[in-house]
């Protein structure tokens, strides 16, 4: 992955302090760390980025969560 990073987080669960959903695909019991990265994007794509953050596409597999391993941002 190449590009200028706007936001990055390493997560072992779905939420950060205060309930901020950072890694909706993270599963605390899978023994993995999820890396979430948002690269710089054109200002014209802000609406799409916000929509993808609100409704991420993640495969379901974590028993205690509705989503797991990856968040797909295009």
C-alpha cells in the first residue's frame, strides 16, 4: 500500500475508547490485530468515503460481532 496516510489505527477490537467504531471487522477473540488505514483522497470523494465508513463491507465470521477481518474501502 502506498500513499499519504490520513488516519491509521491498529485495533484488537471493534471500538476505541468512547465507543468510536474504528475497526468494525475486528474480533477480540481471534488473536489478530486489525490495521485500519485511510489514504489521502480527493475532496470530491468525501461523500463516498463517509458512506463507506458508515456502512463498511466486511465478511461475517466473528462469533460475538456481526463482522470480521477486513474493512474494504475503495
